[in-house]
């Protein structure tokens, strides 16, 4: 259907490895490892993502091996704080 938008799954994980082309291996909370790339919003904001950073990643139900990193949690914060804006 033309008006339907596919539903994305939003998961959290930790960046375990970074690649030169702005792609990252992200270990999800369920221990799966997927390939993540940076969303345009994060790229425009010049937010640096480093190994060990906790991120929120958006995954399509059609291909669960890749996802788009849409948020990086502030460093030194607890894992449960979703209410901060940066």
C-alpha cells in the first residue's frame, strides 16, 4: 500500500568496533551483533561515535543484520535515562 510506512524496531546496544566508512559493529542488549551506520541527523550534528558508546539503533524487520544509529547516549550516564536531549 502506498500510504503504509514500514515499522522500525528500535533497540539499544554498545559499539564494539568502528570501521573507516562510518560503520560500526553494535552488540545489542540481547547479545546479537549487527552492522550500524550513522543517521544523517547525527552526521550533520558532528556527533562522534566511539568504541564503547551506548547507542540507540533503528532496525528494519526485513533485514535485522543492519541498522541505523539514531542516538548516542551521553557518556557517564546511567543506561535507563531516556529523557535527556543533546
